[in-house]
């Protein structure tokens, strides 16, 4: 892939040229990663906050978040940053590429993207009426499936190592951002409670949070929400 022989090595500059090529590819892929992965994800985040996020009660730490510590963080980093990318890149991109060439890589990458939106869609299905979910489904397809497919196909066309590297990088960044968000949420929530009673009060507040969510649901989707009594 990168030059390791020929005139460059004879002149003593072979490794310098190879290193420069690696840096150029890394910079190019980083720009594409921001444009095709991070920007669409941020837009999806805004859409999600618009249709779902505002229904969530604020300032109430979840019982699960209260148990999220350093061991869970390390375990998540290992699973998400090492194991998952290695497995997924091999199954969804490596094997299809070997079996069907370029189009196998494209189809495998698209299936990988669809598999990754299955869980969020299942969660949204439990929160939103079907007409509203179907209205926003094109956003998930257009802003996640297609851009991520383009990015990883291009990364693999340079080298499979880049596909794995950016997959791992993305997962690690996601885990760390979630961890920071949880810790900050715990800190804000702890300020509203006193001492060891915080977890118990958080649990007591959960039914109230659910009630707030349902009230907001009825107000926010007043045009399309089916009656709660039906």
C-alpha cells in the first residue's frame, strides 16, 4: 500500500515518504470522518432532542448511572474500542469484500449501519407513535446509514487498518463522552439530594419522571398522538 522499496529507499527517504503518505491519509480521513460521521450525528442529536429529549425529566440521576464507575468504563473501552470493531469490521466488511469484492463491501457496510440503528429505533418505537416514528425514519437513514457507508467504504479502499482504526476511535470517543455525561449528570443530581439518601430519592422520583414524560408526550404530539385510553 505504502512505498517500501524502490528509488525512495535507495535514496534513504523511503520511510519518510511512507510516513508522509500515512499522515496524509490520516488527515484526509479525519476530515471525512468529521463531515460524514460527526456532523450527521450532531444533526441526529438535535433531531432526537427535538422529538424525544425534551420529554426527559431533568436533574434525576438514574440508578444505573449511580453505579457507573471506573471498572465499568474500562470494560466498556475494551469491548467497544478493541473487541467490537475487530469483530464487526471482519464480519460486515472483511468477509463480504472477500466474497463479493467492492459491492460486497458496500452492502456489508450498509447492513452494518442498519444494524446500528435497530436498537435506537426499537427504543423510539416504545416512546413514539408509529406515524411520528415513520416521519423521522428518513433522517436516520439519510444522516447515519448512507454517510457512514460512504466513509467506511472509502477507508477500506485505502486500507482495512483505517476502517478498524476509525471504528475503534469512534467507539472510544462515544464511550468516554457518555461516561463524562453520566458523571456530570450524577454531580448535578447529587446537588439536589442529601447524603446517602440520594439513590433512594432518585428511585422515588422515577414515577414522577415518567408522569412528566407522558404529560409532555401528549402535549408535544397533540396532532398525532392516539388517545391514551384507546
